[in-house]
């Protein structure tokens, strides 16, 4: 079990799965920069958080609810949590863009559900369904919390604490699909590091290269 001063942000799970170096830059080195994509996402979250709590049709909707898990060592905020009259608890996370090919968004949402189960005294597995709302599609996508996703969330939380505890920022690995849209690309400079590695490898190869036709220079 973790203590309150050991809790890490739930959002860091998403950063870690998307790019470990990005996660370390944000949560170890306190680096941050904003671009159009991050600004758009921030506005979407603010709208979700700032709306009023409400009750209608047997559903009580709470916005910006603070959650934590001492078991996982995580804390954060749920964009929306719906409490249904039949006892169902449904966390909803708002994201810009569209569904991803990786599971970072799902893990972040699963962590919120695990926090809710712990805080509300619910048995593990009580929250079986959650929702991701993507701004580009403007509709909800169901995320079912099976054992595989719960295990991945537990493992990711453990990896996050290990990385923060070691205080080591991973080296950059340039991937155009990720890096070019990242707001931290100027701070990270993944292409510069790739160039340095290439240059170092070229010089190393030249140093050990010994042409078979080379002959010793005669002494004067």
C-alpha cells in the first residue's frame, strides 16, 4: 500500500504507454509545452469538468470527481461519473481525436474505475463497463474491464512507480507517427539524438576500418 505523498497522477499511465520518454520528461523533469492538439484536449476536459452535477432519469452525474487508490499509488480526476439507480457506477473519460491503436486511453480509464471501486468499498470487478467519449466521433465507446485490461493497468502502475523511483529518463527513439505531433518534440529532440548516434557509428566504423591494400609508411 502507498501513502498519500507517494501517489502519482493517473494521467501518467497514458503518457507511459504512449511514450516512456514523454512520461519522464513531464513527470520527472517537469517539462511541458502546449500545441494545438494539447490545447484542444485541455479545452475538452475543462468543458467536461466545469459542467454542473445533475440528476435525471435515475442517473446522478458527477463531474471532476477526485479519486485515488492507495493500492495502485495513483490519484486523479474523473471527467464524469454516472451513478445509476440500479447501482451501476459508470466513469466516462473525454478525449480529443478518435480511438487509438494502443491501449493507453483504456488503461487510464480502467485506473479511474479501480480507484472508484476502492474508494466506494466495491468488490473488485464491480465496475464492468466504462466509456470513452472521442471529440472527433462525438459519441461514446464502451470499454469493458476484463481481467486482461485490469492486469495491464496494475502492471503499468507498477512500471510508473519504478521509473519515477529510479529517476531515469529513457533515451529518445524517433517515430514520426508519435514524435511529429508531440508538443515536447523541441525539448526531446529525438531526431538530433538519432543523428548523433548515426554519426558516432560512422566514425567508429571508419576508425576500425583497415584497407587490405594499406602498407606501412617507410621511415625517413
